[in-house]
């Protein structure tokens, strides 16, 4: 027993840069070597996505990419769990396991949206109540600072579900959802590292490592795999977890305090928010259910304009970085003016593909009649 205690004590003295690198490497390596097995089993058991009317691919592709992300992420946190607060670690892993099983079931059997929604609520409520991962301040937005506990829980629950589903809706082409998850996690990882939030930083870095391996296979021609609902549920949940944790830490005035923190979270996640809001509005205006899937997302428009999957992924990453830059440049303004400018800039930039056409490598603005048809 004494010897075991000494081993744990020595582990706790490992320099944090080593732990951070370990989180990334363990998740990346485990995921990288798990994917060939997952792809092989998917092919043998015919666990594939069959091309349909909304598909942008022409052949059957395995859809269990989220399994590799889950394995790599959880193995990394299990090995380095001593560096993460216990309540945070236990509640997070518990919620992820719940989402993992419902995601796999949806990828293999297809389940009702209601069942997925209920599981999302349970998973989010678990980390909110057990680990206290909730938004407790509006930072002066709409004149509100500290939130009542009950409202904080309800609003945090809403944000979790919103981010999970908005992220799920953009998973339509190779690299887009994975690339957005990667760039968003890098933003939060940098913040957590600078403020000495070791546990949260390890969570972000483990997700970054797992996503790097996923993107390698997602872009592969010979051993391609899709994220599937398992991946979008898990990663969307982890992005919401990081975003809300970011706001929670900001409310405590950390060493590197970011003024008007909610605006930065909206900036980082602006693309899925705008895309989701736009497709819902278009469907309602056309008299269709907002939940009826179609090919009217921003990435579909970029495909029509002739861009490749990897080019669209890079464009979305640059889009997100530019919106964050606008938020940074305007950080000295009143939070309401900053929010207004960031929203206007993000909307105009995100919707710009619908205002142009590309022929013979020349960009032309669409006429009013053409715009009304979109």
C-alpha cells in the first residue's frame, strides 16, 4: 500500500507540459490504431452509410468514427485522471458513456429524435448538477450579471442541447465537423493552459488528439470513415462542456481575463449557430418542418460553387478565426455593441456564398431574382 501511494505521489509531480503532451499523444495514438479495426469490422458486418438523396458521397462508408474518438479520449483521461478533479472527471465520463451508447444505437438501428433528445438532457443535467458546469453570469449582457441558480441550470441545459444539435447539423461533408471541433478545442485549450486550468486543458487536448486521428481517416480515400451520430453527439457535448466551463472560469476573474466572454463563445461557435438558424428559417418560410432534412446548408452551397471538401473545411476554420479576431478587436466596446458587430459580421460572411456564383473561375454577384430562388 505504501509503495502504491508513493507511485501515485510521484505521478502527481510530473511537470504539466508532460501531462499535456501525454493527453494529446495518448488520445491520438489510441484512436489512430483503433480506426483500422473499427473500419474492418464495419466492412465485415456491413455497418455502412448508404448514399441517398442528401448524400454528397457515392459509395458506402463506415459511420462509426465516433467510436474511435470515444476510445481515444476516454483512455487518455483514464490514464491521466489523477490530474482532473474527481467530480468533473466522473460526471463527464458518465455522460459521455450515456451519449456513446445512444449514438451507436442510432448509427446502427436509427432511433427517434425524442429518445436522443431525452438522453441529451440527462447527460447535460448530470454534469450541470454534479460537477457544477453551468453558466452563472451574463457578464452584463442585457444588464444581467449573476444568475439565479434555477435559471442558471435551465439556461445551461438549453445551451448544451443547442450546441449538440447545431454541431450535429453541420456534419455533412468530409472534415467539416471534425475540423470545427478541432479549431474550437484549440481555442479553449489555449485559454485553459494560460490560466493554469490543468484538468480542463487535459480534456481539450485529449479531444484534439482524438480528432486529429479521426480527420486523417475521414479524408482518406482507401480507409474512409464518417463521424456518425456517435461522434457528433460526443464532440458536440464536449464543445458545449468546454464553452460553458470557459464562461464559468471567466466569471471567477482568472489570470488572463477576457472581457465580454459570452461574445467570444458565440464567435467561436458562430458557424454552426448561423447555419442552423438559417436552414430552420428557410424551411419554415417554405412551409416545411424545420426538422425535415435537406441540402440547403452553407456547405452544400459551397459544394455547388465548386469547392472541394477540404477547401470548405479550411474556409470554415478561417471564418471562425476571423470572427474571433473581430471579437478581439472590438473587446473594448460595450458588450452590446460588440455583440451586434460580431453577429452582423458573422452573418454577412457566412451567407456570402448565397449571393455569388462562380463561372470560369470568375465570381459574379447574383441578381435579385436569382437570390429569391435560393
